[in-house]
């Protein structure tokens, strides 16, 4: 008894379970519009029953997801005529059709299958498909996937049959609370090539472009998942698009009330739908935004532009950003025109546009890439072509519409047929050529200039070297025996003297302006120059006409370039360029001694100590020339104007134009050409041409007297009693030298025997006046 009870309870439980989990409506069974009356697919994914959309009281028969928190309807049976009350019943009719009846038993909706079978049943599958089957052999009479609503579930096929005109496509709801037919439909359209479309009120609203085997080539952004996403074109004129998405997740494509197709999957963590892809992302994706022969670029500030070779049909409208009338061809094609006499028609050509969404009304041919171009060129009705390895050869003969410029590497190269003249004025080519020419010209000019500079510099250097060489040769002639000069004067060494640029010197002296002239030297003017803000120089410029000066110039270079003493003026360099011969010295701000000594205003600046310093300095310089330097040099023109004073009034001997170098064993020499300044010349030199160290010492003596007395040796010329300072000295010794203890002794060296301090203490000067002795 107990066992029977148990069995019956078990059976009852089982029966209850079966009733609750039912997925099938058999004949004579029905679903009423009331709570807990629905069928659920075997795996529990979908549920079917009566529902009301949000914000609506209308009742509809539909299928929705069973096991998620968001109420999401994927299919609606009778969209146009809702039930106003909850009297609706779903059942199988006697002829085997699935029907919805209202309270008055009127058929509101039917699956409308012709083959009348008495025994049929409807089953809701886990794919979301509701299938009406004939019971005995199981043939499918009808399925909900053939009349989809706005949602495409993973196993659904969007299809078209060219021959029968049958289509399976999505239609949008009017609004989220109204499932009735909206403005938008989405499906595929098979022409020469199959494309998918969204239509708005029957007109194209979005176009995917042709299929290339993996993708539609005109979609700006690819879906992130396209597992089992594919298009199949069958020979019998049917095409199928399967649009499954991520596995192991609830997902679908939905055509929204705004007309966009979205791919969504259920995010079980967020408990909401995640949109992962949209067919349309910009206004450029709206079909024909820019009109005929226009091209849309969403990255551009003005999204529309005419294709190259085309211009706005209505410029005024176009400028107002009303793109509807599109663009027209600028230059008529040669192809197809009747050739008029004389007009040698030039062949049309193709302009290449990169990364394009190809236009609508595409025609396909089996040609390969090269043939594709040729084919299009030969057929006058062909106005554009494109080749994609997946799609093949595409050509266009009608208006080019719905073209888009992509920027993310999508799209294909589109070739547009234009007249030959358009090709010639092709901006790109011309620009490239122009830019190339300009850059090339600039480059060549710069290169030529640099080369020229280099050659000029090289030449100048060569010339300078040559001149220097000649100059050295002359120096050699002047000092023929090298052993006399020792290795100190070999020609190579002279070259070590820095060479100055004539141009640089000219600019340093303001082109040898009069205002920069410091004075007139023995063989040419001396200029003051500024090499930089800090370095000042004195430039002795040899007069071009002076043949004599050249010899002296070279002499000076040879002599002074070997000498270094702080009481000799320093030669910084020379300039031997063209006809110019110049010597560059350090600049002496206080000019020469005579300017100080014989100027009554400046004279007072020279107190005894300064005068002594000057005498000592000249003496040291002379000693160096005669004894301490590696050469023995007789200056031969020592005088106040050749003693320069630096800013501290230190004396520097200058002007070595007449200097002579003596061999170490040579004590005196004779010359036929007596040079120097009368008044400073020793009598034996002036009269007999004999000169030696003593000649310089005589001059030094005169200099000394001038410094001490402050009077020029020649200032006595008009004096009747004497011819010169020296003559005067012998007569009026006492009247000139007021210092009673002035002693005159022999030898320059003796000057340095007593220190200046000692001399000052004694209030006397101890001087060597070898020359004066010989005279007095
Ligand atoms: C229903 O969802 C819950 C959690 O979302 C899950 O644990 C359960 O397995 C689901 N049931 C079915 C039949 O999918
Ligand atoms: C439903 O109505 C409420 C209030 O009128 C509104 O806030 C909400 O957005 C509506 N929902 C939908 C899906 O239309
Ligand atoms: C169903 O039958 C009707 C007439 O009985 C016929 O006109 C119609 O073409 C049939 N439909 C189909 C799909 O066979
Ligand atoms: C319908 O078919 C099922 C089995 O497929 C059978 O059990 C049932 O009796 C049939 N009903 C009618 C009315 O023929
Ligand atoms: C140019 O515009 C006119 C009207 O503005 C229109 O009739 C014509 O078809 C347009 N041409 C093209 C090529 O679109
Ligand atoms: C754009 O121009 C067309 C005529 O070509 C006109 O019908 C349409 O109203 C204009 N649109 C706007 C927004 O002005
Ligand atoms: C016009 O001339 C070109 C070249 O001379 C030729 O290729 C083309 O076929 C001609 N067109 C017609 C219509 O005769
Ligand atoms: C040119 O192309 C059109 C359209 O594709 C086609 O109808 C026509 O036969 C072609 N003409 C030739 C000569 O190939």
C-alpha cells in the first residue's frame, strides 16, 4: 500500500515536473494569457508566452530570454494587432496551424501553413526558434526564425532568394514600448554582388559593401567577434547571412528603433547587455550622404567632397553644406565622344583613391587585376573599377554613390575614370613633381654654392701659399746663405705666421677709412682696426706703388716673426693677398713716444720715474736684439717715433723694416745704401756706411737725450749756434742738464747695474752713453 502511494507520489511529481518544464504545445493543448502559463525551452534559455512591453498595456505573444534579469523580447507573433485584454490563447488549430485566438475565438494570428495535417505540435528550442512540426514523420511545417522580429539570434539565417523573392530580414520596432513594424528593415540584397543593407521606408539607409569572403569591405568598424559570421551565395539564387557571435554567452544582433544594427552580448557580471558593435558609427555611414559622385570623410571638418575630377553640381547649395545634388564631372570623358576633325583625342585615365568604401551598384567580373583595369578602360560605359583579392574585379557604370574615405586602413583602392586633362592637372602628381623640382633645385644650388665656396677658399689658400712661397724665395734672395740665418729663418717657418684675410681686415678697419688711420709709416699708412670687441690691432699697409717698401716689408716679417720680447712690438700676423702686403700688430693705445714727449700737454705725464722706465725698457729691448735673441739684429732706425707705448706707457721697439741680421762672428758690415733717419745715425754710418751694434747705441743715446731733455734732436736747426741737440749738448751741457750728478758711463749693460730704486734714492740717473762719448 505504502509502496503504491510512494509510486503515485513519484509519478505525480514526475508529471508535475513534466508539466512545469514543458517546451512543446501539442494538439489540443494551449497557452492562456495568465501567470505561469508558458513554455520554456528544454535548456531553460527561452520562454514563450503573453507579455506587455514596457509602458504599455497591450498584450503580445512573444519569446524572451528565460534566465536573465533584463526582460528581453526576441520575437513577437502578432505585431500589428495587439490584444487589448488578457483573453488571448495560443493553440494549434484543427488544420495543424499555430493560432492566436482572442476572447471571441477569432483568429488574430496564424502560422498560415497550407499542408493541412491533423497531428502537429509546436516546440520552443534553446536557440530561440519556435518550430511547428508534423508529428508522424517530424517534417517542419513552420518556424519563427523565418519571420524574425528585430532580433537575429545566433542560429538564425538572414536570407534572400533572388528567384522567389522570399526574404528573411529584420524589422525594427516602432518604439521600445511598441513592437509594431517600424521604419527600418535590415537584410541582404543580391545583385551582381551581395551586400547587406538597412533600409529606411524601403530606401537604402546603410550599405555594407560587397563581401570579400570574410568581411563586408565597406563596414567602417568590424565586429569584434564574428564566430560563424558568414555570407553564402548559392547557385540557386539564394544567399544566407549567418551572424552568430560569442559562444557560451547569450548574444544577438538587434535592429534598433533608430535604425542601427547592434551586436550585444549578456554580461552576467554587470547583469546587462553589452553593445560590442554598431553598423553605423558616423553620419558618413548614412547611405549617399554626399550625393552622387561625392565622397564622405568623417575625419574631415567638411565631411563631403567631390571625387577627384568632379565638381559640385550646385556650388551655392554645396557651400551651404547641402550635399543632396552631389557632384558632376568637370571635364567630359574623351571616350564615347564622336571624334571631331583635328581634335586628337587623348585617352582617358584613372585616378587612384586610396582606402575607399566602394560605391553602390557594383558589377562583378572574373577578371584578374590587370585585366580588370583594361576591361574598364576599353568599355566606355565603365567609369570606375576596383580590385580586391577577396572580392575580385569590381566595375561601375552608373552614378557613383555612397562612397566613403576611410582612415583606419580599411577599404580598397578605387580607380576613377577621368579625362586626360584631369590627369594632367592631377594635383598629386603635379605637386610631387613641383616639390621634387623645387627641392632638387634648392639642393643643387646649395651644393653648388658650397662647392664654389670650397673651391674659392682652396684657390685663395693655394694662391696665398704660392705668394708665401714667392715671398719666402725673395726672403731667401735677401738672405742667400742659409747657414748665416741658421735654421731659424728657413722659409717654412715664416709660414707659421698667422695669415689674415684681406676681407676681414678691411671690415675691421671700416674699409681702411681715413678715420681709422693712425699715421703714415715709412712705407705706408698704419690703420687701427677692431677684430672683435676686445681685440684691437694696428695694421701697417704697404703702399702698392712702393717697390722699396716690399723689401722692407719682407725684411720686417722675417726679422720680427722670430723675435719675442716684451719691449718689442708684437707681430700678430700678416696678410699677403693679391697686391696687398700688410702687417698686423698689437694695438698700442698710447701711440709712439714722440707723440708724448714732444707734446707740451702730454709731456707732464712723463715724470722721471716714467722716463726712466721708458729708457730702461728701450735698453732691455735693444739688449735683446743685440745679445739675448738667437739672432743678432741691428735695428738701424731707432728713434722716438719707432718707440710705441702701451696703455701703461711701457715702451716697445717697432719698425724692423731696416733691421739687419748679423752672423754671430760678424761685428760690423758695410752698405752702399744708407738707410735710417738723420740725426739718429752715427757719423761713421751716415758718412761711410759702416754699421754695427754701436750704430744702434748711438741712436739710443740720442733717444736718451731726447727723453731726458724733452726736446727733439732736430729742434735746434733754426738755432744759429748749433745744428742739433747733440751739438747743443756739447756747448750747453750744464744748462740742459740741471741735475748736477748725472753721470755718463759706457755700455748699455751698465744701465742695469744699479737698480732703479737705488737710482731714485740718489736722485740721479746712471746711464750708458757710449755714443755720446764718441761724439763729445
Ligand atoms: C540561470 O542563471 C543562473 C545565474 O544567472 C545560473 O546559475 C543558472 O545555471 C541558469 N540556469 C539555466 C537553466 O541556464
Ligand atoms: C516608460 O515611461 C517612463 C515614464 O513615463 C519613462 O521614464 C521611461 O523612459 C519609459 N520607458 C521606456 C522604455 O519607454
Ligand atoms: C496555399 O494555398 C493557397 C490556396 O489554397 C495558395 O493560393 C497558396 O499559394 C498556397 N501557399 C503556399 C505557400 O503553398
Ligand atoms: C498524433 O501523433 C502522436 C504521436 O506522434 C500520437 O500519439 C497521437 O495519437 C496522434 N494524434 C492523433 C489525433 O492522431
Ligand atoms: C544636378 O542638379 C540638378 C538639379 O539641381 C539635377 O537635376 C541633376 O540631376 C543633378 N546632376 C547630377 C549628376 O546629379
Ligand atoms: C537641399 O537642396 C535640395 C534641393 O537640391 C532641397 O530640396 C533641400 O530642401 C535642401 N536641404 C536643405 C536642408 O536645405
Ligand atoms: C577617338 O579617337 C581615339 C584616339 O584617336 C580613339 O581611341 C577612339 O576610339 C575614337 N573614338 C571614336 C568614337 O571614334
Ligand atoms: C560595357 O559594359 C556594359 C555594362 O557592364 C555592358 O553591358 C557592355 O556589354 C559592355 N560593352 C563591351 C563592349 O564590353
